[in-house]
């Protein structure tokens, strides 16, 4: 089966506002000895500048920088973790995607690291989840009429829409099983910049190369 020749996609969208995300100054942690051996031990270091605001539907990630001059194994802990976020005790990474129900401020978030002898704590911070109205993007394309070798296309099965926030990186995929469909609305997008591309798929599962990538700011 020869590959399907992709068609050029067209995007129609409204112009919308972009929400800026603020951060805080880079901070370093305060070390606290935890055992009698602390006098012979170099306390672990911990630093980083977590973002202090996040929009609903947007992924939040904060990974502090940690080290230990003695090469001791490190483990992390957190106080007052937001309910919507996850925390990795091996890396100290705080991450998650807040939803509309998570709007509000979480106060006194403290991330700490220990080498078993001393504990270092980052300055506490608050994290504000703000509601952002979602937007839709309408995509429209022309279906292909021929295969890449120029032969007529008779077995078109559908399309795939690829999109993401970086050109060439498309973590989101929408499957369209209707070969007669030429318009699709991507819903509930938060403000920002998105990149879209489409492919055609035949009944044997063969997929065309990507169409021209289209940049959309909402």
C-alpha cells in the first residue's frame, strides 16, 4: 500500500488573550542538623524558584536543585502539598494539572531534602491557582484525492489531528474515523500558543506524513 499524500491544512481561530505566569526569586534552603553526626557531615544543598501562580488546565512543574558534598543518598519531603499535585520523594519534583475545582491559594508549601544526618528546607511559598476561561479552535482541511505515487485514493479511512505547545512536539492526538469529515473543533484549550498538523489514514492503517504545521495563539 503506498503512502497517502497529505493535504495542506487550514486553521481558523479567534484572537484571544494570553495569561502570563509569574514566578518568585530564586531561593536557597536553610539546613537543620538532625543527628549527633551532623557536625562531621556536610548538609545537603537545596535551591530553586517555584512559580507561584498557575492557570487551571495548565501543567505545573517545579524541580528544585539538590546536592550533597559527601555523596550521601538524598530523599525529599513536602509539607502542605496542594491536593491536585503529586510529589516525587526521590527527586523533589512537584507537579500536576489543577482543574476548575482547585481554584484558590495553597499557603506554606515547604520542600525539604535530607541526607539522613541533616535536613535542608526551601523557603515556604504559596501557590495560587487561577481560573482561566477555555477557548476552542476550529480546524478545517481538504481531504487527499490521491496516494503519494499519484494513483487515485479509494480507501481513505479518516484523519489524525496532532497538536501541542511546541513546534514538532505533539503530545495530543485526536482520531477521526470519518473520512468525509473536513472540520473539527478542538475544545477547552487554555490561553497560549499551539501548533496543529493533520495526517490522513487509509483502511490498511497506512498514515500520510504530516501536513503543514499551523501556529495558533489564543
